[in-house]
C-alpha cells in the first residue's frame, strides 16, 4: 500500500509540474514571442549536453535507484499520508532529464499535451520502480542500469539534434530574408 | 545451477536420407509458391522454377552437410538485396521516384515494414489509431499483413525471425562476412543493451509525439527503400542521419567487427522480438561437459548473445537469433537446437530437422515471392530492355 501511495504521489508531483511547465510556456509566448523558439533551443542544447554527461558519468545521486530505495524503505513504516507526500517530493526532484521534460512540456500547445508528456516521462523513468511485465527478463540490475544510461544518452542526442535543427532553420530563414 | 547435457550429434546425413527428408518440403513449397494454381507465362515459370530449386537446394545441403548458417546465409542475404531491388523498382514504377512526397503520405500509400510495429502499439492501445500512413488491408505491404506475419513468426521461431525472415537483416549479415578477420574486436559490453534503450526511447517518444520516431529519424534502411523527399532543412538533416547510420551500422562496423552491428547493437524491433524467445519452443543449448571453453562461439555470434556467462549457464542469451553460426563453428559439436520442456540432449538431430523445416518453409514462402518478382523483372529487362512491366 505504501509503495502504491508513493508511486501515486510521484505521478501527482509530475502532473503538477506538467501544469507549471505549460503555464511557463504560455507566459513566454505572451511576454517574449520573438525569442521563444531561440530560448527553447538554447535551453535544450544546454540540458542535452548535461544529460549526455550524466549518461556518460552516472553520478547524479537524486536520479538513482539508491536514493529512491532509501526513501521507499523509510516511508513503508510511516503513516499512509507520508508515502504519498514522499512520492510527490521525489517526483519533483530537479535532475537533467526532469528539466528537459519540463522544457518540452512548456513547448506543448495545450495543457493536455503537457500532462500527457509528463505521464510518459513518468512511465519511462519508472523503469526502476514499477513491476512492469517482462521486466523479469531483466532480473539483472546491471542490464536495467545500462538501458537507463543508454536511453538517457539517446534522449540527450535527440534534444541536441532537434535544437540544432531549430537553430539551422532559423539561421537559414534569417540569412535568406537578409537578416530582417 | 548448470545441468549437464550430453549432445550426441553427427554432422549431416547421407544424401539419400536428406533427399527423403526434403520431399515433403518440396511438395509444400511447390504448393505454397504456386498458390495451388497453374503457373502461366514463361517468365513466371522460369522464375518459379529457379526459386523452387534454389531454396530446396539449400535445404537439401543443410541436411546433408550438417551446417546451418553456411546454407541459411546465401538465401537470407540474397533476400535482403532482392527485396530492396524489387521495392525500389516498384516505387519507381508506381510513383516515379524512391522519395516520398507529402501527397503520398497524405494518401496513406506508404508500405508498412515490421520495424514500425513497436511504435504503433501504445497509440493503438490508448487511442485506437495507427500512427503510420499506410493501408490497413490490401495494397503493397499492408499493416495487417505485417502484423500477422510477425506475430506468427515470433510464436513459431522466436527471435529466429531476425535470421530467417527479416528482409533487412541480410544487409549487415552480408557485410559482416566481407572481411576475413575482424579489425575491431573489443566492443564495450554495455552496447549490447543499446537495442533495448532504443526500443524504450522510440516507443515512448512515438506515444508522446504520435509519430513513428524511429522511421522518421533513425532507420538506416531508408537508404535502400524509400525516404521523405528532401524539400527543407529538416528533411536534409534526416537524410544525412539515415545515410550515415546505414554506412556506419550496416556497412563499416559489420566489416570491421564481423558482427551484425545494426541487428545486435541498434535495432529496436530485434529487442522487442527477443522477448518472444522466452515463449518460443526452440532455444540454443550448450553441452557444458563437452564444451572446452575455447570461446569460438562467443567470438562468432553475430548479435553478442554468447559470453562466458551464458556459456557457463549452458544456453544462449534471450537475444539469440538462432542463425546456427555457433553450432557450425563449435569444434566439439557442443551446441545444438533444443525444444523447451524436453530433457537436455533429447533427440538433437530430430529437433534440428524440425526447426529447419519450420524456418526454411517460412523463408521460402515469404522470400520466394520476392525472388520470383526479381527474376521476372530481370528477365523482362533482358527481353524488353526495361525493368517495368
């Protein structure tokens, strides 16, 4: 029961940040419409490089299973509300994958898409926590860790790639319109 | 705990016995290739005769000679080459170009390939929609037909699909046999998990963005089938990426390592199909007492499914593609196909013949159509000077 509440709390934390991300995106659109896509591209590049570094050297404690396991163990013995709150707090810990997810969610055109994105981010990062079917095939934790690191690297490359495209497209448009 | 298994197997069988065992295969392949109808037109008759003799000849040699990979590889590699050939010719004939225009995408006329399957599953489950601009039934390579073929093949042969049916695998399989010796031996072990990482990323990203992300950004085989027309910067960058991946993963790295780099280190479909090895009836077992731990099998496994760890356990990893290469190279004949649920070492020769019957039958039926089409096109080129009908 504590585990379920913990996971539910984590999901709630993610969804709350989904809402916050969307509101941030709307505010940027309203206040800085000309600079919005440049800003996203720059943020993506910085976070993508950080994520690639994280994938290469996985030492970021708050994103690892160890810290989650410690909290999980502690909350198992506490009042029902605490696992849920613990999940919320764990869910909103700010690591590079989370910041990238926040940035992508801020770009989405509507609130539903932001929340949808964070739900899938939740599922993707739950690989260490959820008793997903077929994960029995990966009883070996080394395999799970390797897949997690490689996935982080691929996502980092994707964001680096897509932000480079934004830059190239924008520069090309500026060049051919005479910088106007 | 390691169970000792004793495999008593002799390579091959006498030619007359191999011929007898081949007879049912010849009848089945004749009926399935012809569709039970009389074949009209000399070009089609010649194409069907050549295809029939080619596949049954290879099956006969597999039984007589006792080696599996040696006789599987020519059919598998040729299948990949001829599939690309017939596909490209078909696209040129149907729309005048290999590249896809936006109009064709909107018409949902794009042929569906099995590699898209993992990306379509979550959107189908959540939104009952298929995120691919293809035809559900009918037409060229419909979505439903590829699903049926893939599911059936997985149930019957597990990840053997990747060595007997996948019409892309023959490319890097072929290039991996190019060099005599590998130039690059030490592949970081973590990379063997890359296909699963790619699977996770493309499945989740496809669900979020409702786009087949692997096809849009990563598939190297667009270089030999079809691709989006290069009309803007994004399409140009996508083209650079997939051509680079084809050159790197399908040509250069297989030549340098003598391994199937795309299949063993990248393909998300291979990763998904690996799970079917858990439910499939056949697996590859190692007689740990007969094994002298020379490591030849592990060094030759094209998809990194064998290591000191798996050899000690007496079985290949779940990523095994059942190509038979380890069985062929083992100097002590310590490796064999095995039916799950039977005692280790149970009727090894029968198990091998049963497995080969299933795989060759599938290969002949599905690749046979491509062979017939390719031969017809080539005969048409010789007689009329054109590849088009």
